[in-house]
């Protein structure tokens, strides 16, 4: 939900602020606590139970949409998560692609990949989760440039070994968090952090 709250992500899936509040209430009411599904939980060394996962919560929410309002009895072992009808059903329908994308990408990124594949995967992940507008486009370009530069560095180093996601994430984070990034004089007025001044020739 923290990812979904990011404006660029919520916009990609067509969810406004009021929709996010509704989604939060639904997930809380449906008992979603952690994990995408049982298989995702097993990766943390715990039993792969579906209960209280996102998949379990969504099943309860869709059941609440399918059944008549006010049904309090379990159906196929599940209790309806909420009475969802009318315009609210449209919000639930827009939540589903986000949940599906999370599950698809979690499975795809759980395995090591060669450096060249990582660059393509990260670019595709940006396309799948980010809808930038206005000033956000500059941030997206910076992210895409960092991904490209990281790919170039790995290629120049002759790195061909498959790498796990934590290694790529750390390398990309270090590149994006570099205090000197963007602090190189460009011929006119340059705004930079104090730590970047060490590069000035004086």
C-alpha cells in the first residue's frame, strides 16, 4: 500500500486520493497484514499460509462484491470482506491490476538475472508502475539515466554473471543517492549540496 500511495503509481492504476482511502479501509477490513500470497511468505522462511495475505484479502473483497449485501455467513470457507457495489466496484477493479502486477513482478525478480536482462527488466518495471506528469518527468528521466549508466558500467566491467535483486538494488540506490550527482558545474548557475563543492578546482 505504501507503493500504491506514491502519486505516480496511483495515477498509473487510475486511483485518486479518495480511492486510496477506500482501498486502505477495504484491505484493513479484509484482514490483510503482510505477504502477497502463501508462496511469497515461504520466501521468508515461514509457513506458506494464504490467510491474511493480499491474495486472501482480495478474494474476500471480490466475494463481498459478488454476494448480496449483508451476507454474514462464510461462503466456500471465506467471509465477505466488505459490501462492494456500484461505483465502488470500479475502484476494486482498478486495484486488481496493481495486485496482479505486484505478484507478477515479485515472481520475476525473485530469481537472479544477467546484467543486460536487469536493465530491460528495470525499464519495464518503470513502465508498468509509473505514470509521470509535470516535474515528475524529470525525476523519471533521472531514474532511467541511472539504470542505463548502471548497465553501461556492468557491460564495461565484463560482468556476465547472473545477479540477485538485492545486489542490483544496492548498486542503483548508491547511484541515485550519490551526493555529487547533479552537482557538476554546467557553465552557468549550478545549485548543489555542500559535499559536491569538493570537486571545484580552487
